[in-house]
C-alpha cells in the first residue's frame, strides 16, 4: 500500500514544483527594468547604455565604479532613465540622461576634462583640484618648473670620507642620468580639429579671441543642447552646425538649473569645428553665423546640416564671423608659442 501511494505522490510533487518555478520566472519577452547594459570604450570615448526606468544615480555610480568616470553635477536629483544608446560620445550620453540644461564636468582617470557650452563651468567659490601630470602652458613637463626633487631612501648612497675632523657624509644621487627626449615625430594618420575661443557682446558683435588646433577627432553631438545655435557655411552651403547655452545668460545654481532672462554685457564661449576648417582655402570661403533659437522651436529634431533649414524660421541672427577674421586668427594661432 505504501509503495503504491509513493508512486502516485511523486508525479504530483514534481508538477507542483514545476508550477512554482514557472510562476517565479518572468514572462517570455518581458523587459527587465533597470540597467541592462553599460559599456565604455576608452579608445573611442563612446558609451553604450541600455536602461529601462533605471536610477540616474545608479548609472553614474556604475560609471564611477566600473569605468573610473567621475561625473560631477551641481544639485543633482535622482530620476528614472529610459534610453537605448549604442556607441555614442560620452558628453552626448550625459546630456541625454541628465536633466535639460544641467551643468556638469567629468573626470576620467587622473585627467579632468572640461566640456564647452553647458559643462565645465563650476559653482563659484568652490575649490577645484588641478590634474597632475599634465603639461604646462608652454608644453613642458610640470617637473621642469618645480624645485629640486627629494630622493627616495633607497636612492641615497653615502659618500666615503677620510675621517678628518669637520668632514660630513654627503648624499649622492644614484639615479641614472636622464636622456634628452627627442621631439615626437608626427604620426601619419593623426587627426586634429579647430577650436575657437570667442567673445560676444550684448550690444552686438562677435570676435575671435584665439584660434587653436587640437589633436584628435571631433564627433559633434546631434542634439540641441541650448538656445544659442551656430552654423558654418562654406561657399554659401551649411556644412556644420552646433548648439550651446546662451553665453550672455546669467544663471543661478538652484534646482531650476539657472533658467533666466537676464543677460550679461559680454561673455566668452568655445566652439569646435571639424578638420577641414584648418585649411586656408576652406577658411577663405567660410562664414560662421550665430543665432538665438525661439522658445517655440521644436527641440526633439536632430541638429544636422540636413535638418538646419527646418529651424530657420525659429532663428534670430546674433552675429557672424567672416573669412577675413578667420584667416587672420588662423595665422595667429601659434603666436603665443613662438613668443616664449
């Protein structure tokens, strides 16, 4: 009797166990909420982020703990984030997941990278830690301007004396002589892009403070990041567009992230242009025009040379820089280096 009862109960017990496990498993095709994927490619500076109502602070914590990227945002409040981004530049990803208009900067490893436009501007009165190991303004290593370096204990060797009265043991430097570094040869496939420091005045007028050539490849964001739009024309055709916050805007650091109608008398800002604008022939045919974007303009549209004509009806001219100013600034870009 017990043997027949055991044979009957075993299938019943297995069916009950399978039913319990099936109830605990998520339905087929259901999306798990939270951070599904977060990767950072250091070679290209791109981020892949797939999240479904994930915590913003959790995303920033993973960037810090797993990828050594410290993101600093004044008065940050947590909020849910739902995005599907594949290999986009880190600054563009941060602009998409942070509240609109947020000021931020980020640190990768030991280098503090400040972004132009709506980032890199810290809260007044806050002390900032300067990065170490970076070249100085005259391109010399920091140790060239520092005082004599102290020797480590294992590097100190005592010199010999004859034992005469008044003689002292003097430390000798046992470090090998440093060789003079040869200038780095240019890499054949190296890339660079143009960066312009600009000054704008409320009464009108925009002028170039400095024209710089920066090593690397510039990947412009395609989202509208502010109400100040700039467009570069070559031969009358728009070939490059970008956006930043109003350089004249007077902003606070409250929870509203500084939306204000007030304007300063003048302001400085930075824009970047692709490598083709490092050529005199191109600059001789170029004009950079600046506009204010109306509040009624659609901001979900991607900002590219192809979509720029759709925004023309919402743009108010704010000034321009012609080929003569561009050529003159391009010729002065190495003046500070040669004067040293």
